[in-house]
């Protein structure tokens, strides 16, 4: 029984399962039509970060025999892209707030 528990709640399983709510979030934000476009691009860039980080982690693990966190050039590049995604989201919402201020 504990083996099943460990398998179901392994961090990889939870990570994969977390993609479904995030995809739902992206769908909702895209359909809403009032999400600032730049912020929406930032949210999609975050999804791209996840899509790129998974094979990067596999490369680090299986080719370099290290965890992703221990391979600085891969980990740093991934974190830099995540930072770029987050900044894009912030800029998008800042633009949206400024637009609302001008309209009111």
C-alpha cells in the first residue's frame, strides 16, 4: 500500500498533475478577453518554461548524471527564462492597470 502511495504522490506525478489546472487557467484567461495580452504571453511563456525544463532535467539526469539544480549552466538558463516570464506577466498587468486608469 505504501508503494502505491509513494508512486501516486511522487513529486513527478504531482508535477504532471499540476499541468491540468494550469492549462485550465490558461484557457480561462484566454477566453476571458480582458486579460492584458502581454500578461497572457507571460503565462504562456511560463508553460514554455515547464516544457523546456522537463527535457533539460532529463538531459542533466541521464547524460550528465547530475540533478538539474547541480548543472549551473542549464539551471541558470532555465531560471533566467522563468524570470523573464515573470517580468513579462508583471509588465502586462502594469500596462493593464495603466489602461484602466486612463479609461476612468
